[in-house]
């Protein structure tokens, strides 16, 4: 009889362990919320991130490549490159490239990417892997003169970026930069 009562007590005690308290779920939902809305100015999106803990709000512009990478297994399927421009109105903008899924083929000094703005000459620019928790090395950050890069985005309507991928060769990504200046006014 004791064993039966002990087993029943342990079973009832463990029954509630598979569900976390509801206040924990709610707080986890609020920490990393990122909202976005499509700009009236082309394909640019304004991303808004609210840091509830610090009471701050960040806004930046993001653009998704027009084409898919068509990478080999296990990264096949829909796979675009995203361009994010943070702090564009400051003297030190930060420019990021993020692939949906894939593995860049870069060396320890960075990725040397051929980039063409509009009909201008091809430039080779250095991006570095941006190490952050959970990124799986899918983020690159521009490591040179970001102000000049941003000026090219403001002045040209198109950009093509060529990126090397591990065991998949290089892929080119096309971006429609038009209306950046109008979209920037929203942030």
C-alpha cells in the first residue's frame, strides 16, 4: 500500500513538470520580439527592435536579394541573402550580409567579395564573419569604409554581390537598391 501511495504521489508531482510556468513563457516571448513592416518605398523594410529591459528601440533598413542561391544539399531550397544597414544616419553605419542557410568559404582574414554597384567597376571588398550566439556563422559584417559603401547604396539602383560557399562554389545575389533614400527617412 505504501508503494502504491508513494508511486501515486511521485506521478502527480511529475505530471506538472512538462509545462513551464505561464509567466516564464510570456517573459521569453517579450525579450526577442522583432517587428517589421514593408516600406512604401520599394522593397526596403524598416525593422524595429524593442529592448523592453532597457526601454530602448532600434530601427534599421533591410533588403532581401531578388534571387535564390540554389545551394547544394543540405542548404538547398529557398535561400536568399539579406542586406541590413544599421546606424545609417550616424558617422559609423554597420552593414551586414546574412544568408538564410549555408556556409561561407572564407579564410581567417575574411571574405573577399566582388561587388558591383550599378554599371560601375567591380570592387573587391572585405567582409568578416560576425560571431554572435545562434548565428551559425551565417552573418558577415563589412569591415572597411562603411560610409563609402553606404554612399554607393544611396547613389546606385542595383548591386550584385558574389559570395563563395563551402563545396558549392560562388553565387551572385542581386539587389534592387532603388528608393533607399526615401526609406531611410522613415527611420
